[in-house]
C-alpha cells in the first residue's frame, strides 16, 4: 500500500510517495532498488544478514555471537541499544513482549568483555561504592 506525504516548500505543495521497506516495514520516500530503506540498505552493505525471527522466549545468536532482534531479524552486539534507537521501544517492554528473562544478557561476549575490562581498568566498582 502506497501512501503520500504532502509538504509545502516555498509556497508550493509537493507530494512524495511513501513506500515500505521490505525488511523493517518503515515507511519512507527513499527506498533503494533492493527494496530497503537507508538503514537496512547500509546494514546489508556492511555485511549484515537478515535472520529468521526468533520465537518468543528464546534468544538466538548469529555466527558472529551477536543477538538477533525479534522484530526485524538483524544481529547486534548491543541489542537493547538497537531496540531503543531503531524500534523506539524500551528494553523492559521488549523483554516483556518477547518473554525474555530479565537475567538474560543481550550484549555480545566481545562487547561484554570489552566493557568488563574497561570497568576494571578505570576502577568503576570502587567509584560506585563511594
């Protein structure tokens, strides 16, 4: 289904057709020849793969150890950040909607280790105890 967006530019009404991205469903006036919006197009261009959506209650990782989004099927090292920015959903709502336990980590091992090392190096624990 195509929709139109009407804007007034310098006193002249212009109309642009909104098309849906084949991956995320976002309505946009700029859809690339592969049927993707700019975000999805760049994700694929950078080597990203659209995975089958995980079932409710299960958390899946891709071959790089990144978590797969239940909404769009993209893989991210910080899934909570992706969900908040791309889908405009708080991580608590995402967890509830897809029945993910609050104890389940949603960051890749690589990112987790990097942050753990950073916190130890900068004595983040000692700082928090003050």
